[in-house]
């Protein structure tokens, strides 16, 4: 398995950051790439809740994922699995207060064991496209939270 962890610091209390990160409904609004999501079962954002998302990834303009919230610890951790044709991707957001108005946010993605051409390309594509995408997402998240969103 491969993947990576990236982090950033946001000038806002952890509760304000959690209000955005901990609510999957807000994630499309601070994504650099358009995607849509629809809840398919259970209470949104709770452990066991499921949604279907459709968006683009390198090589596919219509990538579909079945997502399940797997862990939720208010206000520090949100984890979910995203099942797509390559397998199950694990996503984890961790928040840590580093001061009264400062929060460190880290995001970890773990890829499934890839097959075919994806297995050859993923180690190159993630640093070239995935990491810059996450950094841009962090900037949009910072703008949203620091503006009071």
C-alpha cells in the first residue's frame, strides 16, 4: 500500500475547523475539483453512514466512490473509506489544537494495492497531481475556516 500524509496550520480554534472538516457535506465546497455526493444510508457524518460521490481523477472524468464513515471523534478525527474500481482508499483527517486560536490539520490517504497500469503510475501520479491537489484543498479549507465559514 502507498499513499501519503500532508498537514497545514489554520489560524482558528479547533472547534471552528472541526465544524468544516467534520461535516462531509462541506467537503465539495473546498475541493479544487468539482465533485458531487449523495447520502445513501444512515444519519450523515455518523459512523456507518454511507454516501456516493462522483468526481474526476487523473485518467477518469467520472470516478465513482462508495464512501463509509469509519471513525468520528469530535473534534479531532474523521476517517472514511472510499471504494472505487481500484479498491478501498482509506482517508483520515486529524486535528490538533496547538494554541488557543491555532489548529494543525493533517490528512492521510492510504491507497489499496493497485493493479495494472495504476500500480505502475500511482507512485508517480500522487506526488505530481495528488499532493498539489491536497495542498490546494488545504488552502481552500484555510480560506473557508479563517473567513468564519
